[in-house]
C-alpha cells in the first residue's frame, strides 16, 4: 500500500487505453447546454454515464433538479469513511459549448476523440469532460492502492450548465450547504500556465460586462451637407472610451482600479512567465499598468476591454454621419475592486467629463475570488504536485479568466484548490478543441498523488495512521 502504487495504477489506466475509451464515450454525448433541445442528453450524461462510475467507487448518488427553470440538473455524490477524516468537495461540469460541427478541420469531429500526435481532439476534451474524467480515475487509483479506502471523505458535485453561466449553482449550494460541507474544494478546469508546467490556481478574476450607448438623433445625415454641424456619436464615444482607459490600456477611473497587489501575491507571481508557447500571441510589453510585470498585469490587476464598437454600417460605409454608436465593454477585476458599484463609478466619471448623455447598461457580473497563497492548503498541494512530477509548480493566486469559484469560496466558505489539466492553446470553446496526451498522463499521476496525500497528511486530517512508504 503506497503512494507510488496509486500513481502506477493511474499511469497504467492511461497506457492501457482505458482512459481514452472512457473519454471517447463521454465526448459522444452532445451535452450542448446552449441548445434548447439538449435537456434529455444533459440528464443522460449524469444518469447513464457518470452515476455508474461513481457508484462503482462507493459513492451514494442523487440527481438534483435545477432551481433555475429550463436548465440542466446536478449530480450530488457522497462517500463517507469516517467523521475524523478530512472531507473534499470535487467539482466538474459535463456540459459543453456548441459543437460548431462544420467548422472543425477534416477529418475531425466534435463528437469523438481523434488523436493526432500528442493532441486529442473533441468537444469537451479540455472543457471539462477530460478534466473531471482524470479526477474520477485518480480516485479509483487511490482506492486500488489503499485496499478499497480513500483515507478521506469525498463529495462530488457535477453541474450541466456551466457554459450558460452556471444558473442555479449558487442557489443549490445555499440550499444544500450542510450536505456539501467540506474542508477543501479540489477541482480542475481552465488551462495550466503552460503545457509542460503543472499549475495550481486559487481563485479567479471577476468579470462584469456593460454597454455604453449614444443615440443623438433619428437617422443618418449626409456628411457633406451636415459635417461640422452635427455631433458624430462615434467620435464622441471614442472620446468617452479614451477618458476611461488611456492609449496604453491604463484604467483612468479610480473606482475601477484594484487595491495594491498583496505581497503574498507578488511572491507567488515572481517566477511566472506568461506566453511563450508555440501558438501564443506575443505579449505587449508597453501595455497595461506601468510598473507591473506581465504576470502581475493579468493575474494581480484589473483590465478594461472594449469587446465591440459599432457606428453606422462598418461592412458597407456610406457618406453619412451616423445617428448612434455603442460599445460593449468588460472589466476583469481582482479581489478588492468595488465592482458592484461599477455603474455609479462610470456615471460619476462621465457626468464630470461632459458625457451625461451617454447611457450605461450593466449586463452581468461575477465576483473575484483569491485564496491566500500562504494558506496551508496551498503549501500542501504544491508539495504534493512537486513530489509527483519533480517540477516546480506554477502558483496563480487567481486565474486570469472567470469561473463560478465564488460559489465555493463564498457561499460554501471553502479554501479552493484548482489543478488544471489543459493548456492555453487548447482551442477551448472553439473548433478543434483538444487535450494533450502527455498532460493527461501527468494529470492522472498528479491527482493520484494529491488524493493519496489527502488521506495521509492534509492540513485538516486527524487520522493517526502512519504514512505508508512511498
């Protein structure tokens, strides 16, 4: 009974082809939660595919209806070994974005795994079927190595609506808070920092989208007859945007800026390098907040993005002054930002700068979360990953993107440890989505080691059994 045996079992699961067989079957479920006619498939993925596996691992299971009408259900599963042992909540999602079948490169299809070299193509391979399939397989490896015991209590929550914004997730976690109570969340989603570098992230930046619009008159007017007499809404709105964020991307509104970067976050980001992969864009060194490193700009600071800007008819312009213009914008933000008062901050700034006629519409938002990099759960997880891989782990205080982590960190009150098994160039959400075979293999080993260690030496373990030899 040893840690190495658990890792060897996970490695054999990969090399035997058993993992690929499971993943291929799961990719075949067209769980496109953005399509209205997929309700039966979303349920079937949980009842016919995931439930039999987790019940085989000794979990009791039940399907929980989504309190948000018209959205996919949830799977709750529980395996309890002893009150004295630590409890982990494991999260994943079985829904995917639309397949966009016709846009995949031949001979690829979104609904089966196709292997070309290191790349395993298929919708959901990276997001998130491949990732939660790795974690379930790692649990099986620990059970095999520990004579049918995990050494900890485990709870599983799989949702079927993450790609539509996780409707109902917070509500069911509020309602079933006691049932989902745990010592820590361990989950996998999103990309590693780089394909070959094991990564842990501890939360996610928040995100809020909003629209700025300006409607000055009915209809367009000839630019020769009226140019110089009529305000051009595109020109005005361009100046509005320039007052919010300057020419190098620095946010100019105090209320949209974050507090100073904590020292623990700076330390964690000190050895992080962003980009450099074969398909990564070149980082613009003179963009964003001055005085910050590139990792601090994307993981420790806020960014203001103009996602779309329209006036007139861009595809077929005519010699006319447009009547209106609008811009879709987004603020990505870290913990400590006063994002919930974004509209008030914008309104105050625009009014003070003579733009009171610009309308603001805040569309949606998700909070930022960040576990302290000095938390004992973080140092424990880093030690486990480094023991397994022999590589230095990249520690991101928060992902640059957004996940529903606030449900686990705030609603359930858990320290959150995310161990991703994808990589930045995986074409997530796009045609030709894929995993990398070597990352799958290493991910199985990492999670087998991490789950083994959870039963041996976790920060909240009260087990008294001596550590088995590695």
